[in-house]
C-alpha cells in the first residue's frame, strides 16, 4: 500500500540584530518559533540588511548578528532541523527586493505606520531603505514560498503588504509566489514597555528600565519588574484601563502558560507587590536556562561560524529556485 507523505508547510521569520533582544521579541516571536519547529519546515533569519535602515556601529552589528544566531539556538531552535542564517549572506534577498519594489506603489509604502514611527524617531536619517523596508521584508518571505509567518502584532501591516505584492505579481505575470499567512501567538503578541505601558516594548528604546532584555541578569530583571509603572486602582484586573497591570499579567501568563482567567483567579485579593514578585520569579526561571546556553555557545565561535556558513548555503539554494523563476517571469535572460 502506498503511503502519501504530506509535505510540511514552510515558516519564515526574522528579527533585526539592532539592539538587546527583549522579552517582547521572545514571547511575541522566538518562543512561538520553538513551539512550531516540529510541525513546519522552518527558516529563521537574522535580518541584518533591515538593521542598517537605522545607523549601526559596524563592529557592534557584527557582534549582535552572531549573538542573535546564538540566541536563536539557545532558545531551543535546532540549527540542523531549521535553517538559521544572517540575511546578508544570501544575496537573493536584495535582488528579489529590487524586483518587488517595481511591483509596490508609493501610496502603499506611505501608509506604513512603522515607517512613520521610525522616521519620527530618526529625523536626521530618514533614508530610502527605511522607506522601502517592507519591500525587503516581502522579498524575505516570498523568496522561500513561505506558508506561515509567525510575528508580533506590530508586523501585521507589513505582512498584509507582502501578500498584496505577491498577489499583484501572480496576477500580472502568472502564479509564482505562495501567499503567506500570518501567525500570532495567543498571548504575548504585544508586550508593552514597563515604563510606558501604552507603547510596545522595543529593543531600540533608549530607556533601559522600559525593557527586559533576554540577557539581563536575574537581579536586574527583578529590579526592573519591581519598578514597572502600574496605577492607583490597587486591584488586579485585566483591562485596557490598567495597561501596566495588564502587561504584567501577560508576562506572567507567557511564562507559566496559564490562561488570563487562571492568572486572575490566582492573584485574586493579592496586591501589586505580590504580582510583581511572581512575574519576576517566572521571568527569571524562564530566561536563566536560555542565558546559560547562550553564554556557552558564544564561547564556541567556530561552531557558530560553521552553522552560519552551512545554513546560509542551504538558504541560498532554496532562494535561488524562486529567484530564477521570478527572473524568467519578468523577462530577464536566465
Ligand atoms: P526595534 O525596536 O529595533 O524596531 P523590535 O523590538 O520592534 O525592534 P524587531 O526586530 O522589529 O524588534 O521584531 C522582531 C520580532 O519581535 C517581530 O516578530 C516583532 O513582531 C516581535 N516583537 C517586537 N516587539 C514586540 C513586543 N513588544 N511584543 C511582542 N512581539 C514583539
Ligand atoms: N520587519 C520585522 C523583521 C523582519 C521579518 C521579516 C519578520 C524582516 N523580515 C520576514 C518576518 C518575516 C520586524 O521589524 N520585526
């Protein structure tokens, strides 16, 4: 009897090596990735081409890129089962981005809220790369015929644009790209700043107390959580009127795997101090093993460089298949 082996669906996602990875990046993206790696064929990229849309110090960028590869592995992503690599090692990203840029309207890019936010923060360097950033992101995704893209809620608009570009290309020049679907985790899709819980926790935040870095020492994590902004209500509710408390409950549930209802029942009658102590304990327990593994991996530069080179070649091989097809469709001699 013949057995049909179902082909695994493909995942692609990425994080910029542009600062200290936060617990928002972890719960919003990385942790979901580790939970999806058995079910999907997964490609995880360190998007260094995206990172230079904001000025970076070259030596720091190089270190951060290697560190992020190590962090991907330390959080539990298997570098043999999955493809883990830096974006700049696979030139097809930039090549496809140029072609897709010719299938993207300025009107669409003008509507991107991340561009508006980032240009407000970088007034002296509103460069064309920052503007066309979403086209490069579309190229990342479409290059691998990706089915599913696990991201935080802030990337929803970019993913919708990637779908529109793919559909436009397919309609104009016949079916070429798989249309990707977003995947958002149940909790943790939007972890907020500890100091301003109405804005998202961001690794480029200038205030270190606003973010929990994945590599913060346990006592630093605990102190930052203790200092998190709450409110004067004094009762632990999960509501938009109490964004600080809501964020702490999200952090608690991301760490324990509890539902919000379970957490609310657990904290009933307790005060904010107790909530913060529990969040700190859960966070330290979650991050400590990752930190230990990260520090171990960072000592083995050869291992990391081998992973980077082997995986970049694997990614390049897959990317070239799509790029060749695209070049043929647009009328280049291939
Ligand atoms: P930057 O501040 O440099 O723009 P960032 O912290 O927003 O960085 P990215 O590299 O842009 O991080 O995002 C990597 C992944 O982490 C994306 O999938 C993004 O949606 C997710 N992510 C970022 N911040 C959060 C957050 N606060 N909560 C949940 N997910 C997040
Ligand atoms: N734009 C994303 C990072 C990113 C990405 C991607 C995510 C670049 N390319 C492709 C998913 C798929 C961000 O800023 N978080």
